[in-house]
């Protein structure tokens, strides 16, 4: 009898990504003719600008661009990221050692966690929050301490409550290595502010906690993009992730970045350089072109999203959800009325209306009474989704 093979223990701590499972189910339903309208995933359906696509095609035809590239990205890309941060965030970054291009910011969540957190050390994670923060923390053997986000605090962290919990012996902030935060917030649509970021930076410095700010949504339906690194002294304790996926309609390209002080970047690079062999050069050159685009491109994109947002709001309200004003970013977040759970409502809409909305419970227990809808769907399909929802929710 052969010896059985078992996976590493860390595999038992995580499950297949929710959207991976759901997308397979939706694909099966559509293969059987269901015609499901998927309003769950935040994958921009508009293309990057023509100039970006032309740059990729032109450079890919050259004969000398197909080899391995530097682990730190080509200088032109780091300089373009630095210029972008200077222009829109008023943040000065040294392109030689304070910027690290990534194959998507999701990659950065793993690299940063591996660079800073030993097994058994603690991380602060938002509830509700991006599921990858939780799964990566489990994979590296970290102890997870959740901090609550709720509407009564504008979906902002209650840092005083964290310190109260520490003083009461409920948690040990001295054992925390990382804190993840994300504004404009996914999934709640709450915006950040200079005041909020100043408090978070001060909290990180006070306790020696590295603040990791995930910032991919600041150009979507948001008049005032802001970086946590704009707070004086923030680079000493903060790392910011950013991405071309949302603001430039390039989700499948997997191009992101981390920005921080040179020491933090060097530590993250030690992990990254052992896990990939550099990004395809033509993609980097196309990213340089994207980062140089003018304000008019953001305005055109946001005009489309603004029209879609009205239909998305109507869909949530037709499903019996209350939608808070002043949300920003690529999604809308709605509170469910009545006794139905998020899972029950999501399943009802999927199986009866053939419309998929994301149930808030996947983002944490504070999302149990909420639904999230993506704006990455054209107006025709959104209007059809609205009609379908109205037909099943009386």
C-alpha cells in the first residue's frame, strides 16, 4: 500500500477564493443557457487608452525586449510612478529606492506580509475588509486581530477602542507587526481624509506597527485623491500599495506598485526577487504611457461610472437595500432591510433573477447585513439586471 500524500497544514487554514468558486458556478449556469448578469467582480470592462495599447503592441514587436527584466522594474516605470505621485498626491518618492513595481498589488499583500510578520505574530485586519488580507495572514501563520468598521464611525477604524482593548488586556498591540487599511474603502465605499490618515500614522508610530495602506480606488468617482504618504513622516512607518487595474482599466495586466522608505522597500524586494523574474518590458513601457495620461481620461472614465452608479443604486434599492450617500470607488454598498441574510438574498437574486451581487459576509462578520454591487457592467446590462431584480423582489 502506498503512503498517502497530505498537503501542508497551512492549506487547511484557507479555502478557495470565494469568487473563484462563484465564477465557476456562474460559468456552468451560463453554459446551460442561464444568461447570468455578473455584478460581483470589480474587473473594469472598459479598455485602457489607445495609446497604451499601441505602445504595448509596438514594443512587443521589437526583437530585444523578450528577456528577463530587473526585479525592481525598469527605471522609466519607477520614474513614471514617482511623477504620478508627485502630480496627483503631492508626494515625493525617490524612484531609485522608494518604489517597487509589482505584478499587481495583490502580490504585494503576500510579499509585505512575508517580509514583516513571523509565524505567531499579530496583524490588525479590518472587518469588513478585503478577504486576501485574511487569507494571506493565515497562510503565513499570523495571529489575526480584527478591528471593527461600522457605519456609525463612517467605516473608519476606532483607534481609541483598539488602545482601550490593549489596556484591558484583550489584545496586545506590542505584538502587532502590520495593520492593513484601505481608503477609498472596499467594500464600503467610505473615503479617506487627511485627518484620518494623520491619526493612523500617529497610531502606527506610537506602537511600532507598520501601516499598509491599499490605495487602488482613489481615482474612481472621487474628486480628491489622497495618499497616506502625504502625511509628514508617514514614509517612516507606512507602505502604500497602488495599482493600474482600476484607474487605468488594466486589471488583467497585473501592474501595481509599493511605495515606502528605502529600507522597507529593500526588505519587500528580498521576498519578491525570490518569487518572480521581472515583468515583461513592453507591459512596463505601456504602463509608463498610462501613467502619463491627462485628466481628461479620468474624467471620461468617471462619466461612464457615474451613469452606471445611478442604475446600480436602483438595483440595490429594488433588492431592498439602503444605500448610503457619498460613496466613492468602483462599488456600491447597501444595507439589507428585513430579516433576510446577505447569502440568502444573493442566492435568491442569482437563482431566480439570474443576477449576481456579492454578499457582504465574505468581507467579514460586519458585512453580514450588506450587499455589494460592481460598476463594471455596461448600462444596458445594468438596466436588464434592474428589471430582473424587480421581477423577483416584491
